[in-house]
C-alpha cells in the first residue's frame, strides 16, 4: 500500500522527499518483491540455483541503484552548514554522535526500517479490510466509533493524537487482525553459550528462530482462536499478558508498534467514514507459513 511506504519514507528523508521518492520507490519494490520470493523459495525448498537467481538478478542491481540515490543525498548533506531534521540526518550523525555508522550500515538501516514498516502496515491494513468486510457487526461498530470522532470536528479537520487515543475498538480490530494474519511469525535469537533446553543441546553461536505465530491460535489464551473477535481485546489485560507476542517481546519488542498502530488507525478512519466497498471476485488466502493474499484483495470502492 502506497500510503504506508510514503509515510515511512517522509520520516526518514524529509527534505529531499520529492527529489528521489519515485525513483527510490521503483527500486525499493524490486528488492522487496525479491525478498518475499526468497522467503518462498526457502519454504518450498526450491533449488539453490533458483534462490541465487532471485537474489542476484532481481534485487542486487536494484539495491545498488538505491545506494547510489542515497549516496547523492548524503554527499549534499555532509556539506558545511547543512542541517536537517529527519532520521537520515540522525544516521549520518555528527561529531557529537556516540555511534558512527559506515555508508553501507546507514543504507541497510534505511532499507530495513522502510521494509519492516511498509510490509507490516500494508498487510495489516489489507487484512483488516478483509475481516471487516466479512464481519458487518464489527464494521458497524468501528464505523460508529469514527463517525463519532468526525462529529466533534470540522468538516475537513484532520484527526489528532487525542482522537487516536479514543479509538479503543479500532485498536481491538488491529490487534485481532494481527493475531489472525500475523505478518512477522517469530523472533531470532543467537546463543551466547552452550545450553540445554527441554532436553535438547544447543551449541554456542547457533541461531534460534522462535516461531511465535502458533501462540496466536492457542485456545487457552484465545477461546475460539480461528474466529475474528475484536471484542476479546476490549479487556486491556489481554494485550499485556506474558504470551502476547504480536509485536515481539522483551528486548525484541517492535519499536514501531505504536507508529504502525497510528498508520493503520488513520487509514481505517478515513476509509470507513468516507467510503463503502465490496469484494470483486474470489479472494485466495494462503494460511502458511504466514497469511498472505498472493493475488491481492480486489475491491470496488464507492463514496458514502
């Protein structure tokens, strides 16, 4: 979804937003698509030759072009007297900075931040629309919540932080969507010493992937786990319990959790108050290894 990308991009590169945005987005899409294809190759156990083709031919050239675009901006920014208030400026740093990153590290940070925020927000927004379409009662309650916000404001007045904090049912819808259609299935850990876990020996230096998605379907935590039920999240304690891994946990808790919530909430606010929609054609949904809609969600939109 374009909105998710451009919102994140503007936070990172504000001053030169219009200068390279379209060119950057075109190359970014190629790398992002190749990354998802690579994930599929691992899952389908396609040959190493195909995997290398996907990586080398589909993304490396695009990544080089992205680096070239970012390097042009960096060279302009490091000139004396140039000050900018965005994330790129913080990554470049100055003499007072505690950490100094190489060009490669800066470029990788920018891509990682854009990719993680873009894929999660767009995927969650799409699946929220799907679930709301299939559950009219939830859609009606969500719409009433947002229409009540609009009644307190002037016709074209934008929503603010206080409006966002009042979207309690919207938050419940997003959490339930994230539970059923998890974009990030787990977290990675690296062992710093030999250890034994539940009778298994794990050597130092091994990487462990904790597949947290299965917890989202535990009937002890979530009664009728395969049912879309945003009302279960009205009880605030559910979001804070020790086994809620929708956004990671501990030191691996997603730093962009609330930012992502704001983006999806903002999208839903304007979408449900201004439009109606209906699905066009059949929707193919893949449930494993993660929930995906390979052919997209096609809808016909009309003004309310």
